């Protein structure tokens, strides 16, 4: 009887950890790399979302590489787009300046693509202001949402956005979170292939799904900002999917509308991030935890459990490294000078690697892991050669011969 009852209670326990408030899943659609140019794809896409009564956020790239305003639409097309905006069908976001990578890779360094990271604050204010003002003037908007190209930005970007009155940034879940007033609603899922599954799995949870996609997502779509092959999805497939989600009573929002349903401040962003938690990031990539969703309610018991599990994971790595190092020293009995030389040689490639990934979002996580490993190596060496840690030895019996 006990064997039958135990799985039942375990199921209740894990469900209580993973479940959120029963406010239901909320969905925002974000369409990046939108250009103010004639495009049958864009026209059909806007019609598809409007027909299904679902708002769509379009991230507009305002300028070309020479700083010229990209506007190939005639007055009638601009008027039609302005009407969609005024009816709430379309929400406009500023999608960078000209969508070009600003970071330059140096020798032995990795450049994470970004238009804004490492750019001076004044330069960011100037470019963001220029882009916002011209789009506001042409489209009759007051843009409050910023979608950074490559989903990357830095502290200066957040400071500049707040100076210019932006309210929401939608990048990745691993960006800077030092903004004071800005709200963070990062992308959580790209494409549409598993969207129905994600929504259904989270039907009873208080989570948000931020779907981002590009022209290359669709058949016949092209994207000058990407080398990725165009997708296999047709607009007819998208229309069917949106109709299906509508029939399942899914709630759809613009970014501004979603912002009114909860507090997406820096604290909530950090609770949802994977930046400094190796276990969380692993579970995310394996689609076992928080797959494609953003928790609207912030920290939960699940976070506490995962934080504890992440600490245990690092302790386990410490113990494994300590044991393997101790075994190596026991078998080979190297001189202390040899050990120190090997340790220095180990630090050389490690340091080079840290320089190489300096702009990578996993930098902090890698540093923490390397510190754990390094402290384990040092502890094993001290144990072996200095006697700093007492080792229990067998008592030696001394025989005294009395003559």
C-alpha cells in the first residue's frame, strides 16, 4: 500500500513546486527586422494577425549603414500603417539604429554580436534619440519599447533608454538588469514549431511567452541581417496556428498591455534569468524547466530549490576535482615545484579563454565554476604538501628493548 501511495504524494509535491498562479499563460508576438519598405510578406503578416484579432509588435530598423532613413513606403502605405497602430493592431518598437554589429573581435577574443554593448553613453543617447524621434514623427507614435538587435545591450543602453523615456526593453534573458525604471520583458521562444505545446503545458500557470521571429522564419522570407536559411512555415500555417490558439482561449498582449498585468522589474528579471545558474541553464536547454516561458510572478519555491541544487552541483564538482587531484598526487608523487608549474600552465589557457569569452553572457557562470575548480585544486595541494589540513594516521607502536 505504501508503495502505491508514495508516487501519488511525490506527484503532488512536484506539481506544487512547478505550478504558478492560475492566471493563465499570456503571449506576446514580436516581429524583428521590420523595414519601412514595400513587402508583400509584411502586408500579409499584418493582415493575418489582424484577422485573428492578435496584436503584433514590430521591431523597426530605422536607418541603413550610411545613416539614411529607411522609408520606401508611399503616403497611402504610411497612412495604413498608422491606422493599424491607432487601432491597437500593431505596436512599434525601436529595433536598434541600423542593425550592425558594433563589437570588433580582437586577436584571441570572441565577439558577441551587439550594436550597443561597449558604446559610449552619449553616443547611445544620440542614436536612440534620433531613431525614436524620426519613427515617432512618421508613424504618429510615442515609442516606449526597445528591441536590441542580437538581443544584446549593456548598462549604458539601459541608462540611455531611461533618459529618453523608454519603458520596456525586450532582449534576451541574460542581459544587464541594472535599470532603475525600465521594465524587462525578454524573448523566451523563437519560431512557432512548439508554441502550442508550450502554451498547453503552462495553461494553469501564471507565465508569459514572448515569441520572437523574423522574415526568414517564413517561406519566401528574406532577411538582410541574417545568414540563416528561410523557414518552412507558410502564412497559411501561421493563420491556422493563431486560429487554433484563439479557440483555446489563449490571452494575447502587446508589450505595453502585458506590462500592466505585473511587475517586470529588474528583480523579476533576475529571478527568470539563467545567467548565473548552471543547473537552470542546463535544464532550459534540455527543455526540462521553464522552457519557453517567463514567470510573471517572480520568485517561487522552485527557484529556491534550483538555487540549492545549483549550490550542491558546485560542491559536487569541488569534491570530484579534489578527489581526482588527490588521487593523481598519491599515484605519481610529484615534487611541489612540479605541481606549481602544472598549476601555472593550467592557468594560462584558462586566462586566455576568459579573455576570449569576455562579451559572452555565460562569462559570470564560467568564472564561478573556474573558481570552484581552482579552490579545489589548491585545497588538494595544501592537503598533500603543507599539512594545513590534518590527516588521520595510524598509530605507530614503538617497542622498547630493555637490556
